[in-house]
């Protein structure tokens, strides 16, 4: 199977079977994000513990790229420290915005993020892929200040 096709299937799988897509009964913080250009929306529900993201889930609607990226984000960041999350965000944004090489390809835990690399060929869709990440960054910033 060609890589492009494989990546499309990864995105479609997250879009059709989103992970952690639920509004929990209790949460500590809520952050809303939107991408008016495409009509993407996300609500993140978060619980923190010390300097960790203990729990994350979401509700959202929009295009497959935005929603798949958010689904991946919740799987990857739950249980991680803020420093670990910031390092992953930096790598992800580097890949999407700065033409840095894909750092996720041989990483068992993060390899789903590789599937979004092709999106950077379509500049208007980069905002879709980054929506959840920017929303999480904002929530963590608020929590830490
Ligand atoms: Zn979109």
C-alpha cells in the first residue's frame, strides 16, 4: 500500500472512530477553539495533576483533518507532563509549519502524527491540523499562570 493511502486511512480511522470523544461528568478546565475558515470547532475537557495532563477528552465538529488530529492529540498527550507535551507540539509544529523533517515516522507511540504531514501541501488545511494543539496549548498556559 502506498504511504499516502496508508496515511489517509489513519486519518479516516481517527475521524470515524474518534478516541476520547466524550464530555466527562467532571473536569477541571474547559477550552474552546475554532477555525472559522473551515468551520472546525473543538471543546477540550481537561484534568490536571501536578505538572501533568491527567485526563483529556473532547467534543467537536468539522473536517476530517481537524477532528482526526484532535483524536490523535488526546491519545498522545493524556498522562504526559507539560514539558513532554510542549516537546511534541514543537516537533509537530516544526513539521507542519517549518518544513522540518518528520520526526514521528519511527516512533511507535507518535507515528499516527506522520499521517498529517501530507496536509502541509494544502496551506489552508494546516490550521485544521493545528486547531486542537493550539487549543490545548492555550488551556495549559491558563492553568500554569
Ligand atoms: Zn478543517
